[in-house]
């Protein structure tokens, strides 16, 4: 075996060792690094927004009258988890299709309430008024009540916060 053949084999072995060490180093880095990044970033990315929220039995909703559903949901902001009361008015005119509306006034965020005598929603903060479908009928609110996507499964109402 010539001197250059020996040198070529030696270089090949060195390259193989380098590649093996780099490969093992990469695997170790991935094994520790990926879970560590997931641990650090996970809570910051986790939110309840976009999940279906169970409201209750659809039989509670009277035809033509907005019905208030209240539930408590957990929201996570960064590493802080808080319980938040979540209220939704649900309206149906035919017992088949349901409209889920926020009870938060679109002016400055006060809670609206259904006033049956006036057949509309009323906001006590600045006398905002909304029709039963959530459209603005008076006062300063700039837009209708926000709506949520809704669905009914086995007679249970669900809404999704956007
Ligand atoms: S917050 Fe509702 S009218 Fe101002």
C-alpha cells in the first residue's frame, strides 16, 4: 500500500469520525433542545380561543327571545391561567338555526342586557340600544353585537370564540 493510499484511508476515517460526532451532537441537541423550547414556548402559545365552548341544552332557548347562557372558561395568557365568565345570548326564530351574540357592548365594553318590554338589548353605560338580532338601534355603539360561530350536537349548544 502506497503512502498516498494510507493517507486517503486516514482522511476517510477522519471524515467518518467527524460526521459521526456531528451527527451524535445533533441528536443530543435535538433530544434536549426540542422539549426545552416546547416547555418555554408552549404556555405562551396556548389559548382557549378557537375552541368549542359548551353552553348548555338547546331546549332552554325560547323561540324569538334571546336567551342568556353563562359559563366559566379558562384562558391562558403566557403562564397565567385565569377563570373568565363568558356570557352569550342565543336567539332562534325557527328552532333550527341559532344566532349566538356577545353580551359585550361594542361601544366601550359594558354588558348589555335583554329588556323584554322594549324588545331589545340595552347598555346601561351610555344608553346604547340593540335590536334582538344585535343590530344597533340607538346610542353610541359603532357596530352590531359580535356574533360567535355556533353548533348544536345532541341538543347541546356550542359556540366558538373567534
Ligand atoms: S359602553 Fe355601551 S353604550 Fe357605551
